[in-house]
C-alpha cells in the first residue's frame, strides 16, 4: 500500500496532492488563515509536474516521426527494387529474343552440301549432328526450331531423312528416330 502524503497547509492525508485538492475549500481556508498567497502555496511544490507527460508526448512524437521516416525509406527502396527488376526483366527478354536464331531452309541446304564436300562426295547422306555443328546451333530453342524446319522440308520433299548415324540430336518424327539427312 502506498504512503499517504500530508498537505503542509491543511494537514489532510492524501494519496497524492493534485490541483483539485488545491482548489478545495478546506485547503483555501487553511491558506487564508495562515496568510499565504495562492501563488506562494507550499503544496504546489508537492504536485508532480506534468513535464513527464510532456516528455512522453515528445518521445511518442519522435518515435512516430522516426517510423514515418523509416516507412518512407522502405517505400523508396521498394520503388527502386521494382525499377531494377523491371530493367532486368526487359534485359532478359531482349537476351532471349536475341538467342533464338532464325534458320532458313537455304542455310540448311548449304550446310548439307558443305558436309557432302567435306566427306569428299563419298555419300550424299550426312549426319544431322554435322549439319548442326556447321550451323553453330547451341541453344535448345534453336535445336527445336531446326528440327521443325527439317520436318517441314522433309514433308515438302526438299530433303530425305534416314535412320542411323548414332545421332546426339536425333529428329523424332512419325515414331522414327532420324540421324541422317540428304539433299534431294
């Protein structure tokens, strides 16, 4: 249990001295009997100053200010992060577009003819892997594109496909595995 405080003017026992107590009739009458002016009331020194509340309010204001500043910094970082990610996505899209190579039918026919010359015209059949290496096809997307073009050329009777050749990159078409190609 907390100690009671005795008012030096009216001798009342209180939990604490407040402004309400100072405005009560008993306290004011005791001041008047003692001949003390209200401004010189010794009980004023015993009232807890409201500075602590003011300090708490300024502390809270500072915390709110710091939090809002931190929130602004985080928002700016998010904006910058989005800009970086957008830039990287645009770059990667451009790189993907550059990597996929358009191979023409004429390039394929020329590569087949060069392979026949390399083999010193011993056979008109060449390995599909040799054609791929001559065309310098390295990416999977380019290989898919190459396979689609070869199948299209086969259907147009521009080239012949044959099984064999132990292909590293075979052409799968109509349930067969093709590894050799020849110019018609």
